[in-house]
C-alpha cells in the first residue's frame, strides 16, 4: 500500500502521457507492465511497440508483483546528492514472474538477499507525489 514505506525524495520520476498509467497505478499500489496484444508477451520498460514482434499495440496489464532477484549490489556512496540520504541501499535487477526484468530497490530486512531469492513488490513514497515500486524479500 502506498505510504507504508518512505525514502528520501531523490529525483522525481520523469513522466509523460505515455508512462502516466504506470505512475498512476503505482500510486494505487499496483505494478503495471505491458503485454503485446499480438504475440501476448510481456515487456518492461514501457514502449510504444512490442520489443518481441514489433507490433504497435502493447497494452497495460497488472503484474503479479512477484519475482526473483536476478542480481544485486549495495550502493554505499553516490555522487548524486539526491540519493545520498538513502545510502546504503540495495539495488537489484528483478526478474518478474511474467518474464521481464526491471531495476528496483530491495527494502526492508536485508538478511538473506541472494540471487534467485523470491521477492514481492511494495510501494514507497518518494517526495510529495511520487510513489515508486520497490521489492522486499518474500517470506511467504
């Protein structure tokens, strides 16, 4: 649920008419990804066409919000003042159950972080209006 976690404001996400549904859903606690209407494959990051068959008809669809850690690292220092207050933090590439990979933070308890570890999406306020998908270890 949005607002249950908080982080330093960082930089606000860059939004446009194309990505706005993604950010609106995040504010509601839902992770959206795209699925091609032609080949039915999922993709992330959002695009105007399918990355697999190049059809120009991807649609937004709710993702399960579950996946596994593909790889991860601990950010201990950053040259970006906007993120310095959050250091150290865990940054990971998450392979969603639907297939695509996305970059996100791992939040919460860090004992047991490892490649292939199951995770689930949680949502964190970043500043006054942005809500970002993060992931935490799936204990269930």
